[in-house]
C-alpha cells in the first residue's frame, strides 16, 4: 500500500471517528442525530430516516446551518431590564425588606412601653437606642443584599452574552470551513491538490459542528440560569439585546462605565470602599446596638452583660477582618480594570489591522498577486478579531462593574453609565 493510501485511510478513519463522536454528543444533550438532521436538513426536503449515516450527508446538513440574529421565539432582554427586574423581584431583597419592617415595629413596641420600662428597669432610653440601631442594621443589610443582587445579575447577563458570542464564533469558523472545503474540492477537480485536503477539511467541519452543539447547550444553560435568577418563565429562551448584528458584524452596546482619571491612587479607592460598603455599616450598627444593650443590663444579670461584651469584641474583630478583605478586593478590582482596558486597546488595534488586511487581500487577489486561500485567511482573521474585540468590551464592562461593587457604589444608574462616580 502506498504512503498516500495510508494517509487516505487514516484520514477517513479520523472522519468516521469524528462522526461517531458527534452522534454521541447529540445523544447526551438529549437529541438524536436523526433529530438533528431533521432540523438542519429540512430545507433540503430530505428525510434522514430514509438515508444512512454517510460523511456526505453530514457535511450537507452542516452546510444548511444558518445564523439567526435573534433566535426564533426568544425573548429579548436588555441589561437595563435585567437590573430593573432584579431590584423589583429578587426574593432575598424582598425578604430582608420585610425584616426592616419587623425591626421598625419592634422599635415602636419598645417606645409604647416606655413608662413600664422606666418603672421596671430604668433603661428605656438604652433599649430604644438599641432598637434604632437594629433598624439601621436591617436597612444596611438590604443594601448589602441589593448590591450583591446587582453584581450577580451583571455576572449572569455577562455569561449569557458570552455564551451567545461563543456560539457565533463557532458559526463563523464553520462558514470558513465550508468555504475552505469548496476551495479544496475545486482544486481537487482541477488536479491542483489531492483528495487528502478535502477529507481533512471535512473532518475539521465535523469537529467544529460538535463544538457548535456544545456551545448551543451552554447558551441554553446560561438562558435558564438567567431566567431562574429573575424568576422568569424558563421558556422561551432569553436573548441579550446588548448584542446586535449588522450584516455580518457583531456589535456590543454597553461600553466603559467611567474613567479612572479623577482617582489615581489605590488609597483613594480604598477610602471610598471603606466609607461606602454597606457590609461595614451593618457591623457598625450591630456594635452600637450591643453597646446600648450592655448599658441596659448594667444593673441586671451580670452573666448577660458579659455575653454582650463578648459579642461586642467579636464584632470588633469581624469589622477588622471585613475591612482587610474589602481593601484587598478593591486593589484586585483596580488591577483587573487596568488590565482589561489595556487589553481592549490591543484588541481594537488587532481589529483595525485585520480590517486593513481583508481589504488588501481582496485587492491583491483581484490583481493576481495572491491566492483565494489568502483572502479566506484574511476574512477568518477579521472574524476572530471582531469576536475578540467584543469579548474585550465585555471584559471591561464586567471588571468596572466589579470595581463598583467592591467600593460600595454599585447601582442601576452607574451600571448603565448614566451616573458618574462622586
């Protein structure tokens, strides 16, 4: 058997194994290969049940794959809408808002018993003061939960966008592979190359299709996670309207939220965080409440007074630990912002260069100075640069959102870029 025949046989076996792996991938995602063909080959008017599994039919079905700017029956969801639903429907926020009402009712109850308390314990003022601190604590805890909810909503929306972008990126690679396959087929027919290149490209296409199915499953998972977080019906699928498609160009609408020029040193950012993080205000309110309760028990049970003093010491240590943690997370968030902004500049340069390369490749091909393969490579590089630029924009948005959370200034207007930093 010749060397070429050996290669031909190995390449065919590789393609066959890829087909089998594709079948297995579809099965574990709850979809048979026949069902996949029924969906993708419907436009060809073929019945997959009447045909056997062949590489040619698999490639034919892959060629029918098309991109929908907005998936059929999907619900478009803007980032602003996500934040609005979060602040109105988040169950944890609603629960803690009820706790605020409860603490206020408790405070009113103590005030109504003032005369009885003066007569029995001579400490009405201390108990009223402690009750007021409990109200402050409850309010600050609601702020803490709200900040966490805003950040979690941002993370989940970011995951939904990235899942959509990853799926689109693989679609672009499949389209590139299809164009490459047609090129090698024409070269084989004209005798410029062997069938080996055709088989290699077919194998690549099947592998890309497997990855596309995996990316599609990841998109569905991200959509379900977002729906579950927002307490929305899990059908239809959610589509992030922050992503848009104009022609064959992928766009991302949210940009940088703020500039760091006004605050140059990490110490300034740390001071903002320590003054604004509601978690610290929670602990401080608890400390004041315990101090008031200690005063109210000074003439009563000595053991209860010692327990309260121990609680005060624990809160003091907890405050120190929280401050250290917030300082560290703030510095890390600043560094991540700087890194992502620098990376965005490089991604923009890459996109501009790739765009110029596409124009140059077309001009060179028309003039006969380059091949069709060079044109395909330039288009592929431009598609990847486009996706990389959009991912870099999302990185900046996410890291700046994280910084807002770290310094305790995260809210809806700032996340939407509508309100500057103080």
